[in-house]
């Protein structure tokens, strides 16, 4: 690595350390070419939190896991879903700016202080099917499994982006984290069979 590259890297990391979370335009203003951000994310020096937001990876893991535990405590009737669940299953490089949760249709909207939530609602099987639990800080955190999460992303594609849903489906199948049959089972529950079937067919 030449000196030029090293100084860009050092300057970029110093900037993120300094700010906690830095935006693409902060790097630009500091004279750091944006091409280096991709290199630094690929090498694991930086974590991308979403469009144009970057953070030091060590901080991210702690914060993300802690926030899920906090959300499970504060919203006992909720289930971690969508982008937060994709992140848990390592099916997205995006780091959610909030904890995504699905809550029962008629439940009161939670508004916990100091924790950002993105809330979607569901009823019946769409709420209760496909839930797994994992332990964070002694809290049992409910999260939708891979197939249910992918189906949910298609159901709520206006919220999360269709590209995110398609990428999650492709990655889940490529990495063998689910099967076409399982995906179709949850697609039926979420009523998105017509949206998901063509992508599964294209991959077989």
C-alpha cells in the first residue's frame, strides 16, 4: 500500500472515530475519494449502516445486538423482523438505523425513549409463524426465521425496497439458509406467492 492510500485510510478511520457515524459527504469534504469507502468496507475497516452512513465495525456489533435486546424488553409483544432480522441472519450488509419489529395489528404503537423503532403490523399466522429465539444479554429475543423474513420483505417491499427483498431471497437460497418449499410456505402465509415464485423459478 502506498503512502497515499495509507493516509486516505488513516484519515477516513480518524474521521469515523471522531464522529461515531460519518456520512459520505463528510469524507468528501475531508478530501477522501469515495472509492476508498468501498475498499474500507470490503476490508472490514468500516461498516456501512445504510446509504452513505459509515461506522467502526466494533461499535456496530455491540450496538446492534444490544438494541435488539432492548427492543425485546421494551416491546414484549413484538418480533424482530425485516432489515433487523436480515442482519441477524447475515443476509444484508445494510445496518438498520432502527430496530425493525412486527407487532400485533391492534397493539398500541410503542414509543420507547432512546431507541429508534420501525414498526409494521401483522395478524394471525403472519404474526405468529416462523418465530425463532436467540439470547442476547440474558434476554430471549424473538426474531423471524430466514424464510419468513424473506417473505415479509416482499410483503413490505414498499418499506424496505424491492431490491433488498430480491437480494435477500437470492442470498438465502445461494447460501442454503432456506429452501424453495419453505419460502413458498411463508409466501402463502404472507400472500406474496405471485411476487416470490418467479424469482425462485429463475434460480432453479
